[in-house]
């Protein structure tokens, strides 16, 4: 079972949120025979700037930064021992810089198969304007990222049923491909879920005075065709499908609950800037509100490998 998750990257800062992700990743690594790269981040620049301003000089910042490094090493050593005792092969990395950027860069350089990270499950404006490291990682990485929400305990995760959200997009195709491979590795039943978003349809029909029934039927046919295409690519016959109507994120979450899915897999379109901040995406809402782990997938393995090769070639050219 080493094909899909050979190398995992787990970000930790010693918090309860991070410890939950570590426990989840440990159980996952044991099941898949994965090796784990543990990392934590100390933003030296921010620490120096903040302590210098608060205490009146650079000299005061040096011991503060040293203490931060010592604390980070202690977190990594403790977590490494816990994973080693559990029979997981793990290594560590202490990073410098902004946490999300450093994590994304390490994931790309080490060619990991997935990132495992915890989230605090913030809601509303608090989440939008006080975004977490998990949010920022999801915005910037192409590596599949498993987000572990509050409420997930230390028990071995149960993935007997997985739900994958389907729409007509490249990220959805990538999510479906990941889901098929992961479901096969876990011997899990895969549920393909498509949502017919009818709010705009009914609003437009009311405005222009036409019967929306025929258009609704066409949308259902299109959803059925999408599911048929994706399920036809699955190597296993142990799958089913569900088509619902309404808000996509709400229906994905409701379908996952109704299907007793232990994992949700969803593609993300990677919006940027203010459009992302105020509009948001289906994936973001699902991650924020889910009570089960969510795998967020942006790009296929082929795209990821191509980007890695391009980055390596550019780097090699700079140093020749």
C-alpha cells in the first residue's frame, strides 16, 4: 500500500491542534508504511523585529531567538520519539520563515505525497481575517493536503467509506484520481457526489418567467455524466454515487454525514487575493465546517511532477 502515500510531511508546533495532526499521521503512516518528515517553523525575522521593538535593541533579540530554536528542537525531538516508538520511520526539519511558505517550499523540495496539518476550525470573520497556517498552506501548495479538524481523536482513522466531490473542473479530476487510488489502497467504498446548484437557475427563471424544469433536468443529466466518467476510471467496483441539489459545500457535508463517510476528498480552484477572501471556495467551507478529515487536492500527480522538474531545472541553471 505504498503507492499513494509513500512520503508524508507533518507540520507541528507542539499545540493541541498540531498534536492531533501528528496522531492522525502516525496512524496513517503505520497503515501505509509511509515515512514521515516532521517539521516546525521559527520565523527568525519576525521574532527579531518584534523583540527588538519591544525591548529596544537587536542584542536583546538574540537570546530570544535562541530560546525559540531550543523550544522548536524540543518539540521535534519529542514528536520524533513518539513516532519512532509507534514504529514509524521519521526525520525532522527545523525551518525558518513564514510558516505556511516554509512548509509549502519543503513539501515541494522533498517531493512528499501529502501534507498533514491540523486546523482550529475557526468560523466567520475570525477565520477570514485571522487566517491559520492551514488556510495559507491550502492556498499555496499543489500537494494534496489532509486537514485534520477538531474532534478527531487518537484512534486509527476509519476510512471504510470516502466521499469525493465531483464537478466539471481540472481540480475535481485530480481529486477523483487521488480518491480512486486512496480508496483502493484502503479497500474503502468510494462515494462520488455531485451537486446541482439550482439557486441561480430558479432565480433566473423567476426573473424571465420560464419553466426551469427542463434546465434542471439537463443539469442532472450533466451531473450523472460527470459521475459516470469518474467512476468509470476507478479500478475498484466498490463505489456508488449521489446527486443532490442546493449549496455545494452544504450538500457535500450533508452527503458525507448521510453516507457515514470517514473522509471527504475535494478539489480546490486556488483563488487568490480579495476574490478568494470575500467569495471563498467550496473547499474552504468544507474544510472549515467538516467534522471528519478532508483531503484538498488542486493538481494531478502529473502536473505536480512537471512543476517539480521545472523548478529543479531552473535551479540547476542558476548555479551553472
